[in-house]
C-alpha cells in the first residue's frame, strides 16, 4: 500500500497544504528502497545493496509525493524559493542547506557530503589524487519565466532537485553532491564566484535540469567544450548506462532551441568544467516553455516520475571513479551553441 498521505486543500488551503506536504514527504522519506527490477526494503542508515561496487541504492519517494510538489505552482519567486526550502527540509536536508545572496534575490544550496578522501596511496609510496573524490553539481533555476505559470520552465527542474536529494541521500556516496536552486544566470555566476579555486577544481561535472516532463529526457553537451572532452564523454556514457540499468531506451542528444533563454552551465563550461543539460523539449513542444501554455497541465506526470528515476540512476553512475582520459566518442547533434 502506498505510504503517501494526501489531504483536501479546502477550506484552509494554506494550512492544509503545509500539513499535507510535511506528511507526504515524511511518509515518502521514512523507508529507503533499492530501485532495481526486484525492489527490496532498505534502511535509510544502512541500506542493503546487491551491487556494492556501483552502489545503486536510492531513497523511496512516492509518485503521489512528487505530484504534490509539482502542483500547484507558486508564482512569485519568493514563494517558489520558500516552498523549495521547505521541500529540502522535509527531505531531511536541513543542517547542510543554506541560502546565498544574489543581489536582491537568493540561491538555495543543499549539500550531500561525500566520504572519499582527496588523496590515496599510490606507486612508490606517493599520494595520488583519488578518482572517487570530487563534487557533482546539479543545477536548476527557479524564477518565474514568461506569461504562463512557468511550470515547465523551470519549476519542473527546480522541484526535481529535492526529490533527487532524497533519492541519493540514503546510501554513502564517494563524491560530494551539490543541489543548487539558482536565480537564473546571475545566480549561477554568483555560485561559481563563491567557490574557492580548490572548490572549483573539485567540481567534476555540472548537470543542469530544465524543462522536464514534456516527454522523455534528452541531453545536450556543447561540442565546443573540447578542453574537457574526457569528462564530457564520461558524462554521456554514464547517462546511457543509467538508462541501460533500467533497460529503457537511451536518452537522445538534442540541441535546445530558442526556448532556452537561461544557460546555467556557461560560467562553468567556459572554465572547462564538464557540463550537460537534461531537458525534454522536442520540435513539437518547443513553443511551450516560457509561453502562456507553460502550465502544470502540460507536464506528463508519468514521464516526469520516470525522469526522476533515470536521474537517480545517473547520480549513482556519476559517483563511480572518473577516468583521467577517455576513448569514448561523444555523440552530439549537428549545430553549435555557445
């Protein structure tokens, strides 16, 4: 029986929504579950795992809880940020959750600490860099865009981050994961500028989530980012592996069109940090993000939940040791975006 608890939101919508949100998320977060073809109940503290090398273990969040977070969609940016902060808190990201000023606005950053040391013993007694150590950054912008509800662009990406935190938190991770809700490109730049040189060097990858739920997940890796080619190849390979883990079709490469007016990866890509965009916009849906049709009714909730599962596997695959070089060939669509 599903453990999510839902309540009617009238006649006191504000109070009842806050109560329902807390109960839904606490119920969803209570057990952890291994999301494989043969689900097994897990302990959030010591999850069992049939594949200790790859550590494919996730927290359990119900479909109802995810739907509840997606709608209704707050309109003012301050309310969006407040609801995201509450969602992270309900997902048990509290002590490691902090706000970062961005002019008159704010970023919201949740940290899932990694456990791998930076250096490990190497040949001839030397200490060498640990391929398990580093930071994986998941980004989404939360601010309202356009005349519609701004549910696709980009409430869909913003809501995904606390869900993804809950999915990855129960198991011990090698890498540190940062989940950052940023106020557009200015927020992404503020986040980058706040990192010390050592912290920037530790960032192995940036995964930007935008316009999700219109259809199956697609990805875009800028082919101009050749200085980080081995990392880009690993980003792509692990995404395809995440799909293979579930025995589903591989996400297709797809260049974002004019709908993408906010590029959160630019500040990082231009410093040769491997970056990937995950989105769901096709030629037939490209006019929806940021338009008057950008409403929660445009989201396919089944597809959105499947995307959460894919990204959970992706996070676990990115937590594997990173290569120093790669012979993997990048698959990129034709065209260029800078």
